[in-house]
């Protein structure tokens, strides 16, 4: 297995609609919304490139022309490392289509992130991949705790998944070892964002698992064991101690938080 993954960046429009931040900025895709002088996507590609200097990079987007002039995109294309993939109707469909475009089985291991994950850094992404390779999971979900996120910024996240031993939020980074691990992506067939839509938890993970979650019976470990049984693959959490990595640009509030943290890094 290669020591570098294929990297997939999801940059499409959620549900095919115009994001409020994109509308405010006067752009057609959220990934082109400027923050600290650069589009959201530019920050992510600039983290991915140095993290995996020889890796193939896939960008899933509805209109590839929208990002054709971004310096990081131009550089990856010139190096022969970039494949632009047409975003599909949903997240899972977009992932499946991108994998097919990248050669199917040869696209694995696959690291997936999103174009609004502007606080991701090269060392962090590389550490996630190396830890996942060394572990025994088929799929890895990157998480951070409420305490770590609030330490990064007290308003970084407002919704958390509450377990008996931890409150966590996801970091929009997912790792798949092989095609078998795609079973785990079925949880996102209806769009994800489970903290905002508990009905999706029931549909993705089953009503009994939802009840266990709501009643606080689960530890984080027992929850992931149940998820693994549900999808027939071993899904494990990777906990990052830097809570900033759980803050993506999802709305006006998190845009402001991310902008502040990016400025602090520069300073």
C-alpha cells in the first residue's frame, strides 16, 4: 500500500443550491468565497499539496471552470497531479464518481476533505494518513473534543455529539483504506450534518442506535463499534487535540472564527 493517499476535495454545491456565503460574496460556488485574501479552496489545496507531494488530487465540483484560474489548481494541473470530477447529486454519489474517474481500486487509500476546511494544515493531514495506515481501521473519521475546540475558539462550534465519556465534533476529514470501506460512506447518503438533523441519524444508523445515542448509553468507543457492525467494516475515530481543525466555514459565524484564526497564524 502506498505511503501517500489519493486526496479528494469536495467542492460542489450542497443539494445543488447556492450557499448563502457564496451569494453574499457574489460567486457561484462556496469554494470561491474569499477569506483572508484567498478563496476557501485555495487554502485547502495549499495544505494538501505539501502534505502529499506526489499524491493524485481530485476535486469534485459542479463547474470546473469556476476554479480553473486558482494558482494552486493551475500548479497541480501543470504537475499532472489533478483530476477534476463532476459533482453529483449527493455526497456519496460524488465520492463514488470521483473514485471511478481516478481509476477505481487504484484510488485507495483515499483521504477525503472539503473545500471549506480552511484551517487544515499539511502536518495534520499527513499525521492522519500515517496513523490510519498504521492502524487496523477500514475507515477513519477525524474528530475533536468540545474542550479542544473551545480552547481554539469559544465560538468555534455550537453543536456536539454527546457521548457518556466525551462530546465531540467532526473535522471534515475521512480516510478509506480500500473499496470495501465505501460501505461506511452510506451514512452520508442523505447528506450528513447529523447534529442538525437527528432524523438522518435514525435513517443512517438505525432507530435503536439513535435511542442509545439519545439516552446517553454509548461511550465513543461503543458507538463506533455499533457503527462498524451496522456497515460491516471497521470504522474508528482519530481524535486530534487541535480543536481548530474542527472549525470549517459553514456560516457567517464560523467564517468570522476561521478568518480570525487564519490571521492569528499569519501574525
